[in-house]
């Protein structure tokens, strides 16, 4: 493929001429989608990027007005420059599986791993420079890769989506994809015989999505599509249980070593299925009864459809993947190490390091006369939550052991039911405890957020990004979410 690499990986600080005028879409793009697939390889300290394939197909799903990303979210940015003028004509911030891997124990130990990623952009009329920029600890972006892409290249794959096994179900349609936030919900772990279940789940979770604000009050700004490709087997991989399945996008529990974390490394399969519809955001809806999910900003999110927390999972994970919200919890075991480096301000809108307590990022929403940082009933909450996390680990270990050893199904079911009962009890206790806080409903700066028991802060005592239950987003999250909905709807 004639894609000329202009500068290699890890070369930073190159001066680029960036136009100050707002580019018009028709000046640089046609109303088609270009997908740039590339490999992202490395460990915690090294990073190499190489182009895989380039595709052109279908209508562009994004806005024709807002195509240079001003939100400043995400660990990386895809940037497209006009090759002749050097003008920035498209950009989008995102996080990635590779970035998470860099913070893991294996990544820090120097284990090299390759991940497949895609940049989805409007199809350019002329030669462009594709650049990948990475956020540094201090918050600024530095370029790690760039390549020239010629839209006339004969090696660009220009076929339309033609997988006869894929079916598209229109769950909600409000109009032109260019002025809507377009969501594709991908079936995972549903066999051909389970297509009716997928359709039923799609209808149910589309309704759930619009149950609470701000999505409820902005329903007309969304299109929702279901995309069904049958899996060979029902369910997905459960490595700790010794169970492996043949599914459409190869999603798996135990991603990054976390028992509940579900991701897929088969980005190409996912994108090939998703291309059957115009999309701004991807859900992977998983046909499984265990609690699990994951969400990576402007990448994709996952959730299991058949557990007691499925509705919460569906909303919470989309908070990550589409709205760029951080996890506010901090007592659960996660696969990351120093995900947010101490002493630096996170990019996400709903957590802060409070390095300048007089000017926290949600200062305009603070409850009048509230103390900053805001004292709360943290010690008692931590005692309760950490005790549950210890018990939770033991219960999950027991279930995994029973599965691996081939225990009778009734014994496994009893262990799972005990876990679910204990989980419900803890969630209810936590909800009631936080509801009784003297600061319930107030916006402050509450320590404990972003997987850090100290040094990071969240805006309100409770939020769907903090504890597990069907509840509202906090006021800071809602404001950030509305901004993104409107950005896609102009």
C-alpha cells in the first residue's frame, strides 16, 4: 500500500503548521467513511505504530460542522492534516486498550504486546497526514507517529459492507446521522438460534438507555442500531473458569487480569461488523449472565445482558466510552497501576487532583459556601467497602474453582446465587449510607476517585460512576454529557 511514513514512532515535538480558520467539510472531505487500521505495539516505556490497511465505505456518520475535537479528552488524539497546507482538518480524542496495557504489571515488566486499532475519519479529497498524538503527564499532547495517506491509492479497500450473515435492526431512528449521535449495539455471544433474544435485549436496553437524564431529555438527538452477526457458540470466554467460546468479536472476561473486565482484542472483526451502519459509538452487548463489562473512551464499551446489574452496567460503561467520564470508585481491585500519575490533573471532567483548590474544574457548580476539599464520611465508607471487596474476591475465587473442577451445576449455581445476594446487600447498604450523608445532593470536592483512595476527588458523594445501582449521573457528569450530545448533534 502506498502510504508513505513521514516520521517514525516516538519522534515528538515536530512543528506543524496549523490553520486558525475553521475548515469547511466540503473543502476537504467527501461524505464517505475512511477507516485507517494500524498496529500499536509496545510496553510501558516503548511505543511503535504501523499502518495495517485502509478502507473506504459508507456514509460518514459524524457531524459536518464539528470535526476538529475541542473537548481535550482522551490519552490519544487522531489528527488529520491537509498535506499541502498543513492545516488541521480533523481530530478526535480517544483512549485505547494499549494505553491501559501500558499501566499493567506486564506492561511495566517490559512484556511487548501488539494491539489493533482504527481511526474512523471522513474520507479526504486529497492527500492528508495521519498523525497519532499522546497525552503526556503534564497534560499536553506530543506526536508519536505520522504517515501520509493518498485517497487515490489503489490499495485502499473500497468495497461496501457485504457480510450476508449480518443483520441490521433499527431500534431508534431520529434522522440524518450527520446531526445525531449514532450508536451501534453489536451482538456478541448470540447464536443464530438466539437472534430473537438479541432483538428482545436490544429493545429492552434501548429503553434503559433513555430512562435517565441527560439522555432521556435528549432522546431526539440519537439513532440506535442493532447489528447482529451470529456467534458459533453462545456466550464468551471465561479463562478463569476454563471455558472458551467461538463468538463474533472474541470478547473475554479476565481482560487485563480482572475477573469482571470484558474487552476484545479482535478490533478488525468488531469494526468489520460495525461498518454495516453509520456509527459514532460502539456498544458490545454480551449474551451472558455473569456481571462484567468495560468502557474505553471513543473506543467501545461492553456489558453483559443477563445479570442483576445489567441496566446499571449498560449506562455506566457508556459513560466511559462515549462521554469520557472517569470511574469515581476507588476501593475495587483493578488491573491498572497508577492509572492517573500522582501530581497531575486528569483529563476527564468528573475527577480532579485538586492541585488548585481555588479553581477546581467544576468550580461553577459548587454548592454555595461548601468547604473545598469537602469532608465526608469517608473512613466508615472505606471500612464497609473494603470489607466487601475482600469477601467479593473470595466468593469469585470459589466460583472459578468450582467451574474449573467441573463441580455439579447445582453447586455452582448455589455459589453464584450467594454472590449475587451478598452483592445486592452491599450495594443497597452503600446506597443508603451515601444517601444519608450530610452532603448528599451537594457539589463539592470529595476525596476518593479514579481508583485512588487518596489524592483524587469526585464532585458529589454519589453518582452512577461511583457506586453500583440504577441512579442518576451527578451534576458535573450531566453537564459534560450534554456538551458531547450537542457536539454530535450540530
